[in-house]
């Protein structure tokens, strides 16, 4: 059972992630979520208590169809007669009895108040009325109302009346309650007896069976129900648990989406005065990006949009977190996807919490209105000081390199340098990820452990390994906040911190259970991280490495060389094996998200990772904390060597291969194959992996890209011809969209301006035998729209126009591009 539970624990984050993906794909309502949760809980309860339910079914004879039908019919008839016939008979009898009693009382009342009798009774009634102490009666009734009847109802008052120290005030009420309950019980018995009597008097043979059905004396059934669940593996148990965690994932994603409630900007705002407080400050090449909480936008001061991200053309070292600034900027809604399956920036902005993006006017300088006196936190103030010192008092390239690998500024390096590292397959080293935290954490761990071992009395009295793990955990926490605690850094911190906690608990820090726990924590905190390429690649790489190294041992395969040579060869072999395993595990995700594959990274990482781990990373930490010129000189020389190494590998022939867009089926099949290899402990494992691989390869040949692409304002039109993307209009009108389209079709470089529709108004093009009319000017719409509908298969117009019903299926205007793009496939 323990092995089954451990396997189940490994599958929990998988089911949780499936629920998140299902919510994001289907966006079900809360009714569907709660219904799925309820069904999964019922199914889980049924599976866990399946033995007890089977015993209960046997006692009720549920497995015999005839007996089951007879039992159900008997119980339903009983229910029908007890709920319908009994009230009718009893209420009719009570009504008749009450009517008779009322008529008798009315006759007595009429006789009592007749003039002949009243003249004798009247003096006696007056004397009795004068003997009653009305003041005492008034006070007693008022106390009853305020103390008893006003605060409690009749049923609750019995417990108060029966308490110790019962006053004379409550004694009559107690007697009344007791008598009323006794009478009510007798009345209920009387109703049942009356119904029995009425049925026994019915001699009609057609309804004689009712007595047998209603008053058949059944033997009392002794029920022994045990709540001990049956935890033995069962197919339905796996189905129930998977449905349960899928429902949890969908509900967590729904809660996260509703809790954020980011109100994005719905229309552009051009060249307005923006005043706000800086919440985040990051460097991107030669520009600067500020996340601002606006306090005023032009004359707009109430109901402002949420946080906005503004890009400055130049870096301003004066600005820091908490400063209030004034800037003239243009604000735009977050961009929607530019093609099917493309990156959805609007979705990313929603979960990041900013409502708009924009850029500052380069002619109007940024004004610092108020300087933040106290930083929002100790780490943020320290981080801003380190950033300013690296940008001002050090070499630009070297300072930005340290910013990138230690402070989490992903785009601080120039775009040319980042492209060099991408071509060499070393771009994963340019962002703070699991490799950085693992390298720094275990480096600090071994350093502290080595220093403590040198203190012999201390090392004899305490376990220095656990002390070093605790110190490394504190060090990693400080480094997390120092590196801005972004989502990838949080993910890497959780994984590395759990490894240190495993060491403290005498557990292996490299296990799939630890990886599953970290994935569950990350998805529970930020479920949108499931769609982040960094999350997918880091867990695929870590899982593959743990599985391979736990299954195979490679030290026994080395030849019997001398000890130093054997250690060096073992290190090189393990480094190469790590590079190969990481490359194979992350290749499907790289192909799907980035449409390119740097194969030279297999060899480049073999040389670059030791240099980066043992030279660049430690020297960067020392240079960050102690900016000594000698350390800066050594670090600068090592960085230049590292960059030259990346240039060498990037310029090798066939270093990088580009591909067109893959289908999402390819990604699902690759994920299924990886999960099967890591987590599937049953038979037919290889067969299932082969099926996933076959489905993934087949999706590459089946998937078809759009034939014609139109951007969001219908000003850029491109079509595919013999596997090449050709722009019918000027691609520079929307450079970002044009670059994304070329990347989707596996083409490199910047799109060139085409002369296909140069000065042609309107512009007719033919794509695979289909005639397409592109109308770009409004004056041409009035002249050529009708003829275009008659003579062309499709008409593209960058406006919203009204056409006859016969032309609606041919027209593509702004109403068709509201999702960010439009496309044609034929």
C-alpha cells in the first residue's frame, strides 16, 4: 500500500495541472466545477467504503431484481399513504369532532348569556372581578413576557424551566409545556389508531391489500456499519482521486482568476500626463521599464486603471522604488495573440496585474516629483543600491551581466549579447533559475560544512551537515528577495529549499516525491505558472535528471585509470550526460514555444557550465558584495572568454535549426511520454511511450498552418506560398506581428518590405487559386467593394463596413479581427 500511495502522490500535481488546463481551455462556470467536485467526492466515498456498501446492498436485497422491485414498490406505497392518506383522514376527523364541540359550546354560551340567567350571575361575577389582584397579575404577565416568552420559544423554555432554582414564575409555564407535549404525543398516536381503525372497517376486497402493505410487521434489521475505509488499489479509486484533484485544480484556477480581477484598459490613451508611484524598476537593454501605480492620467483622477507599465527610451539612474514621478506617455491595452497558438500577452498581463502598457514621450523628460524617503522593504532598498552601483560604477557590459545572473534583470544585457547566448544554447544561464539557486545553495552548503568540520570540538558535538543545510536555507531566502522574487525564481527557490529541508530530515534531496511536492506548491500558489515555458522546461529537466540518475550508475563503467584522471573523466562524463538528458527532456517544449533548437548546446554546455559554475558565479557574488577592482578585472576577463566561447559555438555550421509552428497535440503527446517514463510503474510502459511518440510525430505532419494571415487592424496581410511567408502589404506597419508570423513559419531575419501591393489601390492577389482583394483606403471601399465581392473569393478591408448578405461570407473587416488576428485556411 505504501508504494501505491507514493505513486499516487507523484500523480497529484499532474491531475491538479490537468484541472488548471481544463479550466483555462473550457472556462467552465462554478456550477460545473462544483458538480465535478461533488461527483468526484461521491465516487471517492463509494470506492473507499465499497465493502460496507456491498454489505448494505445485500441486506436490502438489491442484487435480486424481483425482490428489489417489490421492496421499492412497498416502501413507495407506504410513503404515499403515510404522507397523503393519514393527514386527510386525521384532519377530517378532527374537523368533524371540533365542529361538534364548537356547536355544543355555542349552545352553552347562548344559554349562559341569556337575559334570564345573566341577571342572577351578574352580581356574582362583579364580586369575583373585584377580588382579583390586577396589579399583581399585570406585573406577573409583564415579567413572563419580558423574561420568558420574548426571548425563548415554547420548546426552548422547557430546559429553562427545568433548571435548578426554578422560580414560581416559571412553574406554570413548565407545567403547560409538559402538558402540551404529552397531549401532542397522544394526538399523534390517536391519528395513527384512527387510520388503522378506518382501514380495518373497509371491507372492500379491492383495497384489502392496503392493510397488509401499511401495517406489515417487519423484523428489525440490525445494521453494523464500519467506517474503516478500504485503501487497497482499485481502478475506480484511481478514477475517483484523479477526478477529485482535477476538480480542485479547476476550482483553484477559477479562484485565482476571480481574485485578481485585473481591469485592463479597453482603449488607447495618447500622449497624456501620467503621475504615479513606481512599484517596479527593471532594465531592458538601453531602455528602462517602470511599473507605475497611477494617481492621475491627464484630468482623470478617479476610477483610474490599475498598474501600468511604461518604457523609457533611456535609463534614468535617479529613479527607484517608491518615487513619485511625472511622465508624458501613451498607454495601450495589452496586446492579444497575433496568430493561432501565439503568445497571449493580454493573458500574461492579466495575471501579472497590470492594466496597460505604454511608452514615454522621448521629447519630454521624466520629472521626479517626490523621492521615497524609506524603501518599501530592506531587500528592495538594498537591491536598488546594488543596481545603481553596478550601472554607474562598473563596466556597462560586466555590470549588466551581474545584474542578469544575480539580481534577476532578465533583459539587462544588450539584445545582441542575448542573441549570441541563444544561438549557442546558453540562454538558460542568463536568467535566475533552478541552476543558479542550486549552484549557489550547494556551494554555500559545502563551504559552511567545510569550515565547521575544521572546528573539531564543534563537529564532534553536532551534525554540521544539518547546520550547513539550515544556513544554506537562510542564504537562499536572502538571495530570493535580493533577486526580486519573480515567478521563475520562486519556483527555483521552492525546489532548492525543499532539497535543503530533505537534508535536515535525513532524506534524499534528489527524489521525484520532492519534485512533485514543489510542483504542487507552485501550482497551488500561482496556477497560471503551468502555462509558463520556464515552469514546463525546468520540471521536465529536473524530473528527467532525477529519474536517470536514480536508475543508472555510471561510475562502474569507467576504465581503471588513476584516481585524478578517473575523477576528471567521471566529471566530464556526468556533465555531458546531464547536458544530453536536459536537452532531450526540454526539446519538445523549446520546439513548441520558440520554434528553434540549438543542437550545439550539447557541446557548449559541456564547456560553459563548469566555467560558469566555478568561476563566473562565485566571482559575481564577490564582486556584487565587494566591488574590488581586482575582482572586477578577473571577472571581466572571464566574462569575455565566456562570451567568445558562445560566439564560437554559435557560429558553427548547423548550430541552430528552425521549425514552423507545432500543434498543441505535439506538446500534449511529449508531456504524456515524459510523465509515463517518470511516473508509470505498471506494465506496457514502453508501449504507452511509443504510442505517445507516434501521436506526437503524426501531429507534425497533420498540423496545417493558416494560408492567409491578417493582423488586428487589417493593415498587414501575409500568405504562405511553398512553405514561405510572403507579405502582401508593408510589414513595417506592424513589426512585432510580422516577426511573430515569420517565427511561426520557421523563417529567420527581419521581414522585408514587399512591392506586391505597392501603390495598388485596391490590390488583387491570388493564393492557391483563390482571388483575394485587399482594400486599404476608405475612398476605395465605396468604389470597389461591390465589384470585389462579385469578382473575388475574399475581400479584406481595414474598416467596419456594412455589406449585403451575399457578401458577408466573403468580407473580412475589423469585426473579424477583434481577437487580435484573422486567418484563412484553404
